[in-house]
C-alpha cells in the first residue's frame, strides 16, 4: 500500500512538453469536471456550514463561540489533540523506521494492523474501550475499586481519538521512507554515526514534509472525531464534550446557527493548519 | 545471543516507559476525575456531616459558615435539556438559601436508552431522569440502585408527565384528527425508530392502544394497524430530536408524532406560524421517571442533596418550571394553573394497559418482537 | 527473520519494531480482541442467528454495496482530481489541493448534517432534483454521497504521489510510437496507476463500510432499505444486548481486516514485480 495519503507538491510534473500533455480544450474540460465534482461533494457542504453559521448574523456567531460550554469544549478538544498527536507521532516514526528500513516476516500483517483503524467503524472503536474499561467491562471492576475513571472521562476520549488517528502519520511516512531506501542511513552508519544521530541528521531532513503533513492530518482528524468519542464521552456539558459533540448538542437544541458556527470553527482550525503547511513549504522551497 | 538479549532489554525498557506513561496518564485522569467527582473525594465527610447535622440540633450553627460546594451529575434524556437548565438554577438557589451550600449540577443528555447504558458502563450519575422506567430497571439489573426505586418518590417517581400528540403543518392541510387519519393515502408520518428512541416507543404504544380499542382488543387487527402505520413512515431517525428536525427543517412528512413538550417547543423555537398541534382521541400517559443512583451517591456522599434535588421537582416551584417547559405537572393545584395549555384526553397507562415496561418491551420492541415483524421481509 | 539479519546495518530495529508492536497491540489489537471475546458470550447458534437475521443481512448488503459504489465513484473522480492537481497549472490550485483534505478534518456528523441540508428536497440541490423525481437524501444515493465525501481523500492522496513520480519517458515513447493521448493513457499510464488506485478504492471502501456519523443523518434509516450495519450495532446496544452488538461488529471487523490484508498483499506483489523488472 505504498503511497497512501501522501503528497509532494513539486511542480515538476505540471511542466510538461506539449506533445505529452492534452490539448487545452481537453485540459480545461478535465479541470472543469474535477472542480465541479469537488464543488458538489466537498465545497458545497463546506459553504453551507458557513452560510448556516451566519444565518442569524455575526452576533449569534460570536456568541456561540464565546459561550462557556463552547470554550470548555474547545479546551478539551485541544487537550485531547495535544496528547494524542505526539503519541501517534512517536508511533508513526517507530513503525515507519521498522517497516521501511528492515525486512522481516509478517510485515504485511503489521501494515494491515496499522491500517485497520481506517476501516473500523467509529462505533466499534468507541465500543471496544467501553468493553474493556466500562464498569461492566473486563477491567471495569478493578479500575472501579481504585477509583480510576477511564471511559466517560478524559483518558477514554484520548484513547478513542488515538485509536482513530493511529494510521495517519505511519501511513504517510512508510511509503516515503521506503522510497528513500537505506543507502544514506547506511553510509552514515558506516561513517560511525550513532543511532539517534542517523535519524536526526539523515532521515528526519528527508521526511520532514511528509511528517509535517501526517501530523497535520492526524491533528485535524483528532480534533474532528465524532463517532468514537461520542460513545466514550458521557456527554457531560462543559466537561466531557469535545467540539464535535458540542456541535451535535447545539443542533439537538435547535440552535442550528450556533451549531454550524462551532462546526465552522473546526473547519477553520483544519484549514488554518493546512495553510500553515502550505506557507512553510513554499518558504522553504524558495530558499 | 548477546545481541538478542540487548535488544530485549531495550524493548523491555520501552515497555516499562510506556507503561509508566500510561500510568501517569491514568493518574492524571483520576486527578481530573477529582474535578468531576471532586466533590466526591473531598465531600464525603462534609456532606455526611451535614446529613447527620441537618436533622440534628446544630443545624443553625452549621448554616452560618458555608459548606464546601457540592456537585451533582444528572443524566437525563434528550427533550429535558431546557427543563433542567431552568430547574437546576432554581434548585441551586433554593439549596443555597436552605443550607448555605453551593451546588453545581452537571447535565448529560442523549437518547434515554443510551444514557442508561452510559450509567451502567460507569458514568457516575448521582441522579437519573430518563424517559422510561424500563431504562432505569436496566440500571437496577446492573446493581447500581435498588429495585424499589419507583416507590422512593411520590407518584411512581414521576414528578411530571407528558403524552404523545400530533404536530401538523399550519392549517392541517391533510385534515389529520386522529390515529386512523394517519393511514390515509398520501399521508406521511414522521416518528423516530422505537428500537433506538424511548419517545418512539410511546408513539408506537399509543397507536397500538388506539387500534386495540377500535378493534375490540383484537391483537391481529392492532398488528395490522401499526404495520400499515409504519408503511407511511418515510424516515426513521434514531432519536426524537432528529425526527423533529426532519419534519421541521427538511420539510418532510405531514405529521410528526411527538412528545407534547417537544411539539410545543418546536412551535415556539421554530415557528408559531408554521405548525399546529392536534390532540388525538386517545393517547398514552408518559411518565418519565427519576431515581437516585445509590451506588454513586453513597460513594460521593451526595445522597442528601440528590434526594432534595429530586424532591424539589415535586415542590410548587419545580412543578411550575415543569409546566412552563410543557411537561404536565402532577401536582393537582399547579396542574390546574396550566389547564388551558394541557387539554385533557383519554390516556392509556403502561402499567394498566400494557402490563408494565418489561412486558411491553419484550412483546413489541425486543429482537423479533412485533415491531421487528413489521420489517421482516415477506411478512 | 534470520536470513535478513545480515543486511541489518542500521540500529534501532528491535526498539522501533518492539515499540510499534507494543503500541499497536495495546491500542488496536487488544481492544479489538475484546469485541471477539465478548461475542463468545453467545453460543454458536445464537451468534449465527444474530448475524444471519434478514435485517442484519440486508444491512450488510446495504453497507457493502453503498461503500462499493462510493469507492468506485471515488476511484474515477479521485483519479480525475489527482490528475488535474498533478498535471495542470491553474489559478487556485493550492486551495483546491487543501480542499481535498477537508473530509478528513470535518466531523462526520457535521458532514452528514450539511449534506442532508443540501440534498433534502428543500435544500439547494435537492430542490433542483426533486422536480425530476430524483430523491437523494433519505435514499441509498444519499448514503453513497456521504460515503463519497468521506472516502475522497483516500483515493486522491494515494494516486497523487504515484502520478507525480511517473516517468515522462514512457509517455514519450508511446507518443513517438504514434499512440494517441487516450491510448497512451489507457495502455501506459493507467496500468502504472492501478495499484495506487486499487489501494485508494479499498481504503475508501473499507472506511465506507463502517461509517456511521454522517450516514445516519442522510440515510433515513429505513429497515431493509437504508439501514446500515453500524446502526444495527447501535440498535443492539440500545437494548443492552452487548453480545449481539459485538457479533455484528465481529463480522464487520473480520471482513475489513481480510479486505485490507488482501490489498496489502496485492500491493506488495505488484511492487515486487515492478522492482524485478
């Protein structure tokens, strides 16, 4: 599964001699078709989020975002992302290093395991932690005796989020590091470089864009996860509601504008991180 | 060999580190939890102190210095959000005046069954205020409260009641007056799925009760009636609020089967000029029950305040707040004040007409029950 | 394992692999095993009657068929989008490129609500389609649209890098041999893209089978028609039937896992073939 969710934006491929590209008519037709599709499927829902958010005016919009419950949901969402993303970054680096720099039996199996959370229904992702740590779960009574609360509290939300976002960074790095091979690292090793130095000096500079992109996606998904978190959250207002859950609550309270306002905040968080990535990348390529 | 052991050492080291990280995470959560049930860890002595103090002699001395604030968690179902926002404020003010103690009530809302499950799975609710007795019975089965909960508070532990009504588009263009009108050609009915929504079970049972009555208690005829009814349902949302949105925002359907309070709320929130409420000839008395979760209040030492909280639902003020939020007060004097808002109609009850929730649940809503048979292929 | 040890010049194999396996076991494998263990609460007969119930079978069929069509649509249009983004230059390209990632970031519930708003019969597009007798929201097409939204980035982001690295020389050769553009595409480019396209399709498909948050809003949840398998899991939970819920979940998990494993093996085989060439 080389190349899953990977992106390189060198513009080499778009500079092509005439004879191996399409006629302008076909070209613009294809562009038009692609844009129409994206517009219909992605952009329109996005626009509708903002339209609905501002339906009752900017005042309602601002109020929805500054209300205490929304702020505590924002805080929780950021906190969860701050814990989950570094964990998955470390894992992503370790897994990519093992998978791409060495050959061993069962590699496909491991890669499939890493992919699995992509394919697991969010409902199941939440349910498994309830089965494990819920009061009726396998470890429930043991935890209960010690007064440790996992599900319906921060740890459960973090676990569910980590589960859902496990593949993002690893899957971004594996094809990239596979493509780069082991020559550079081996050369460094033969020159006597130590393990961590090899990684820091040789590997990291090569993968930094992929890594950044993976982190950004992981972060966006961590902040936006709804299904799995919904199962383990407990929905206590102002305490265990993340932003996506707060969106649902407002929606269920018929505060449609406020609900979309909070949703638009999530969109903007995602877009902002993607922008940052684009800018950093553009600046570094200008050097 | 030596190399392997080194590798295993590093591996082992990592396992240890990871476990420590997770453990730290674990204690962080319990610390965090301290915030939630933080009242919990801190209060047992104090609240218990006040439990003994309250009836005792030095209650007055006690009330001079403010007691440490206490927290309650009320796990409730979807349509009660507005009711409890208002009621919690009223109770907090009442409690502060009475006991000079600050009480903060956290709310959690969702589908009634889902909420019950959350409590069973470990959400530390001090009190539950759900849609069906059946859901509280499920919590009883998990051993979190005694099976006699329904006798702990007055009137079957149901401080307010409600019923199922029809919400139709303004002017009632399809002329819907009673349950049999729902089966007319071209009428689309919106109701949530009884398998996932407590409210929808009341809808279904009200229809069933009507059909039984019309057909001299012929169950086969009633079966046919609900079967035909659900042929008129184009969308089965998972919860009551989802159905309301489908009906109101998406413009789907001619009639919404809804809680009386939801119907009023939709009219007020979403457009008084767009909808009418129709009362059918017969409906069902919905008694959303309340209960104390013994296990939590004993662990948190919050029994006294939890009891007072639920008891306050029966007070004049509590009853008035219920009425204001379109729940039918059970106190006769207060109910009389709201008589105009709540027309009287013939109401079936779960216990008398359906043999209680356990029986209704197994007969109608369990897997392969009557509701499932409606949607069995070839049936 | 032993045979490959000789090339292991680089450090950190044990550490990185050990940690990876530990992490994935702790967070993915053990939790998922809990599903299977819980479903053992049922006897085999109970298990079978749960997962072979006509409603459940219908929901599997709906989940798999809608996810398949969404995957197919994404394969076609995802390829188109990737093609346009890689091969052409046009204003606003960076913005469009970022747009592709939005489905990863937008909470699924928001996506579901937004799509329903647009495609319901009083929505922007739904109101245009309604006079034509086309119903999108509250039908299987609604589910497909939601799944197309959810799965699109998987295809685009899988195909994009491969398309980027495609060597010009082959296309040049084809042109020199007098092949037309379309023929070049079908004979030269498409075969190169196929593994990536297949991977993208499979990821989109796998994601679609399990999707819940966005689908429940737009599907209408009618039994036998638009009721998806994850919803039935929720339904079972609602009745406090954990074992039944995990039975349905176990079947879905197994299918997803086999699907992913097959794709990974296929990909691995294809990579080997290209390497040996």
